[in-house]
């Protein structure tokens, strides 16, 4: 398996003084998501938790409806990158072939490579989970995620996504150079463990964009908490889907952009 980070040399300049240094930097590797022998997507990602990534991507892209529809999964490392090879149940393989796409997704965008405007703004189900959280729990969710980011602590260069359950805390967290990759890894980890996202909140270190809202709604999470702000269209989509958006959650404060009735 490719290392998650490498220590590389450089020059550090602080207050007019320079000195040699080594700094740990996260690895960024091409990861091919391969279904029944055909490559569906190639993403630049941190080469860690890639089985979770494969399952989560399959769910949030609508390739499968349940993790059990991925009948087998293997992670294969090559000189040029990593392959996540998955074999789907026959009906899902047929459905995927009907909407096949090829894409190369850079770390900044989770929608790159789709082949129609309708697919970019696909219809979403309604979030119906009856979850309520207090302001103190939102603060605790952000604090809990901060404590579950070892690669960020080492490199200061990756995003994280976590799942917070009131009364329990952060039960899972994943990191990646791509914010949407981290979220897919988290959703895959929850699905593999049989954990339903309707019982808690997804917490992320990044801004809230349209693709992040789409992934959370498809996962069934009723609340999305983020360290940064949402885009205007992300707010519109979350409001229509019934998702509570909490942004700028830092320093014991936050803003609620949609469905504030879930926050006590």
C-alpha cells in the first residue's frame, strides 16, 4: 500500500530567518474505481481507507443502493496508482452500464466529468429523520472530529469527515486530500459497519458545496455541520431536501442555514 504521507526537504523562512527543514506532506495518488472490469472514475485521493472509499462512492453516486450489492472488492496497488476493483450484482452492473461515464476528478470538485446538467442537479430524496441536537452537541461534534484527524495533525493539509451521534460522540472519521473523498470514505465506513446515518450528524472540515449536500442526503443524514460556509445553491438544495445545514461551526458558535427546528 502507498504511504499516506512522506517527509520532504525544504527551506523554512520565519521572521526573516531561513533554515533547512523537513515537513510531512500527504500523498496524493490516482485511484481508479473499477466496476466489473471497467473503469468508472479516476480520482486523486489519499491512499488510505480505499475499501471504504469504493463503497461510499458507489452509494453516493447511485451505482448501488446498498453496500451488499458490491459482491466483492479488492484494492490493488500499481506503480502508477491504485485500483479499487469491485464486482456488482448483475442488475446493478446493467443499470450502471446505462449511465456510464468517464471522469477525472480533481480534489476541489466532486462533480467533474458528469455528462449532463440534469445529472449535476439530480433529484434527491427527502430527509425525514427526527433528530434534534443542542448547541453544546454541535460544539462537541466539531471538537470530537478535531481529535480524530491524525493525518491532519501530521501534515496540516487534508480534510476530514466524521459521524457524530448524540449521547455517544464521533463514532467514525475519515481523512483525505479531497473533501468529497473524505466524505465518501466516511459514508462507506458507516455502510460497511451497518451504521445508519439517520441517527446523527455528519461533520466536515470544509465548505458546504452542492456535492457535499447531495452525498449527505443520499446517506440519510439529517444534519450536516461544517467548519466553513455553504454556497448559496447548496443552501437551496439542502432546504428542499429537508437537510439541516450548520456552517461556520468554530469557536463555540455557528450559523444555521436551513431547517433550524432540529437545533435546540
